[in-house]
C-alpha cells in the first residue's frame, strides 16, 4: 500500500482537479485506489490518496 499527498491553498477549489489529474497520469501503474481522504488545516487543503500499485 502506498500514499501520495496533494496540497492546495486558499479555498481548495482546485484540489479535486489535482487528484483527478494525478489518477489519470498514473492510471497505468495503479492497481486499485483504496481511499482518498480530504482534510483542511486553516487555508491549507490536503488530499491523501491511498493506493495499490501494479507489480
């Protein structure tokens, strides 16, 4: 199991787009996306993607 974190600032409006772009860019190596967790700390928005990679 692996994790990747993506960050956005201010209103976090582009974070979901960043997540979707990362998935598309890495779809050849992804076996399964296990979870996507979104959190906010002040004006910092964070997405943590948990996934399994193809061997």
